[in-house]
C-alpha cells in the first residue's frame, strides 16, 4: 500500500482498560493461590478472575474488531479490519477509476459509509479514531479525487468548534 491511514497502534483508552483488567487478574490469581480451595472467598476470587478476563476480552476485542485501516494503492481504496491485518487477509477493495463512482457519506456524525455505484460497501466507525488520523483520511480521499458527500464538503471536522 502506498498510503496507510489508521494502521494498528495502541490507543490510551483501550490500553488503560487492559491494564486495569490485568491488575484484576493479578489480584484474583494471588487471592486464589493464598486461599483454601472451595471457600467463599476463593469463589469470589474465581468470579473476579472470570469477570476481569471477560471484560478485557469483550472491550478490547470489540475495539480491535471495529477499528479499520484505510489504504490507497494505485487506483484502489482498501479497507481492512485490524484483525484482517494481523491475520494477513486482503480486506475489501474499492476501485477509484473513472468508471466507478465511490462516495463518502456522513452518518451519525462519527461514521462514514463507503458506496460504489450507489450500493453501500462498508461502514467505518470513526468515533474511536484520533482526530489527526481522521484528517489524514479526509485529506487522502480529497487527494484521490473521491467525491465527498454531506458534511465532509468544506472544512474538517464539521463537529469541532
């Protein structure tokens, strides 16, 4: 890919949540090792361990699932989930040639929908993207001459003061 926008990188919120969950796992494991098996306190430790692992998996796994990288290569726009990147999957490709119209439409102020020939292709949730990465995306789309619909025409971002 020539241009990659929002490649996999740690963000403060999910990393902080993961640290809290790992701390909870550490407390639970140390308690489980110090308590007699089968006591009420031991079962509380088991529940803390299960809860911390489930919360970390659900929140950070969900965050990784919704994040996407957008790439521009030749006359193509490539959208890949971060899980696709780590597994080496190709992602979804949208041609950006003159015969195909690709449009970006604003949805819910924090999402973008990619369309090709009027058919919805993929929806990007930008609510968790850092503002500088959203600006890079909009600038790259403009440089690739992708038509921008709705609030994206003009200055970015439309919701900042």
